[in-house]
């Protein structure tokens, strides 16, 4: 069994939910894609691929995945939240267009270092951070 499948099984069990083909399909769809998509995007792709799954199941499954740290939820300000998987995904931050919802990923060593030194200054042991910049993308300007 693949590591991702095992992880899903574990999490569903912990939440008292049955492991089903539908839930596995939702997880597979998310974990094999590196884009940021909303629930409807994910739902539509599943349906297009011939997977019979209800919107409610997609919502519910994603909720559980977010709760258990397998998926990241991004509040994009306009429109529905977007999601991306967190399996072996290197750390990155997000820049979000408040008009079209486009998301750019970025990593900036200076920002990372600055966060570390600010945390140190406040005697905080940094565990994780969420850094999102909201603006208007080149196409929307
Ligand atoms: Zn835009
Ligand atoms: Zn991302």
C-alpha cells in the first residue's frame, strides 16, 4: 500500500469514518496535483474523470484532510477557499490576487531569516508560519 493511502486510512479511522473508494479518489486527486484549487474545481475534475462522488463527500473529506494536516486551506479573500496538499511539499508562501484569486508561490530567504530573528527577539520558538500577501496581479492591474 502506498504511503499516502496508508496515511488516509489512518486519518479516516481516527475520525471514525469508513475508508471508501470515493474518499480515496478525493485524496488522490488532491495529492497528485500541485495547483491551488477550490472544492468545486476538485469536484468537477473528479466527475470529469468519471468518478461518482457527491459534492458533500468532497467537502467532508477535504475538511478531514485539512484538520489532519494533510491539506492546506488558503483563504483567498475573494471567492471560495483554495486547497493544496502538504505531502512532501517544500515550504513556500503565497501571494494572492484579490481580484481574480490567482495564487503565486514564493520563497524568500530574507523573509524566512527575518521571521526567525523576530521570533528570537520575542523569545518565541517558531513552529510554523503562514505568510500571505494580498494584492493585484499583473493581469488585473
Ligand atoms: Zn488577478
Ligand atoms: Zn502553495
